[in-house]
C-alpha cells in the first residue's frame, strides 16, 4: 500500500512539471472570411529540444466544415538559450459554411528524454472563425423562372441520344487531334521576357490571348484557370522581387503586402488566385460570369500594380534630384 501511494504521488508531481515545459499554440491568419476564401492556420509547439515529439498528420478536413487545401512543411528551430525548440507547420484552409466556425484544438503527443514508456499529450487552444455570408446584389436583373422538372426518361428513350453523343464525341476528339497537329502551340505563360515588351504589357497580351482561346467555353475549365494563375505568377516574378512561381497563393499575398499595391487590386488578385486553387482541387465549378471576372480581375491587378511600380520609380527620381 505504501509503495502504490508513493507511485501515485510521483506521477502527480512529474505530469504538471512536464506540461509546464511544453506549450502548443494555434493561430489563424484572419478572424473573418467569406465562404470559399482561403485562410491560413499555423500550429506551433514549444518543447525542450531533448523531448521526442509525434507531430499530427492532417487529413483533407480539419473539422466537418473546414477543408485542408495545402499543407506546408513541418519546421523545427534550433534550441534557444533555455534549451527549447519550436516546431511549426502552416496549413491553408477554406470553408463554405457561414456563421461562427470552430477550429478544434490539436493534440500533440510527446515523451521526455529517456522515457520510452510514458507518453503525454499537449492540446493547442481552440479557435473561432467568423464566416460572413455573401451579400445579394439587389441591382442585378431578375432571371427567368426555371421550367418544372419532368419525369425521368427510360433507358430505351435515352439510348439513341447516348449513341449520338458517343459518335459526336469521337468525331470532336479526332478533329481536335488533327487540328493540333497542324497548329503549333506556344506556351506564352513562361516568365521569359519578350525583347522590347514590358512585363505588364506582355501579361495583358497573354491574358487577352487566353480570352480569345475560349477554353472554359469548351469545357477546359481546369486548363483555363491554370493558365490564368501561371500568367499572373510569371508577371509578379518579373515585375517584383517575389518568387511567385514557387509560392502558394497565401505566400504570394503575404510577400506583396509591403509593396504598397492598392487594396482593391490586391483583393482582385486574391479572389482570382483562390478560385483557381479551388478549381485545381475540383472543389468549385464556377459560372461563366465568374470565369470572365477572374481574367478581368487579373488584368486590373496588372495595370494597378504596374502603376505602383511607376509611382515608386518617380519618387526615387525626385529624391535623387
């Protein structure tokens, strides 16, 4: 009985001391978003450098209403003067619900040095995110009332249409292959400059060329949004000291923040890039208006950001004089 009492006292003493040495923190890049908007979540763990840590593996969802878009690398800092290290990971998230969304606490397992039989769990702080509903445009024109639904067709009624569609699809496929062999296709999205053509003019020219190709009208939605993203990333990398081609959308926006580009242009860039990400991961099926709006948003961003470059150059010239 005395032996058991000593063991219980020892466990009750060592557990609080271990917990005081380890701290888990979760934080969000924004506290208010709209449905479908991308936001960042960062998980940090402060622990003695000698402790063994089992880092959590994030699935495709963080909760029932929060989806994981991208997972950053797990980074570990060097020990500080107190012998503690910081482990962190950044994750890009999105949600399509509205109202207050809960980001649950994350559990991280760890073991003190030399203790292979005992495992402890530290819990990060839970977070709340406010998701605003998108306001309805009351100035938009009324749309016609949809027709009533008809009864499902039988297979015998559908079969002739299916055969016709298969024949038509085969014809379109063969015609497309023949046309591609005759037409040399270029890749204008590279970040190579054209002699005598400034980066902003080159980007606007490529956007207009993409518009004329009518990709999304032909069902090539993913190709269309990928090309949009590639064009603006190549422009940003050429015009600004930002390695945009290798960055995520969240990282690009963070890198451009200090460059004095006006807020409206930055919002247009964010909306277009985040929609491209959603299409890439098959999480969105945008309408024709949204497809055209993304291209227009990026063209506006190119013009506005180039004006920022001109303003900065003018200020430097005046200071030199």
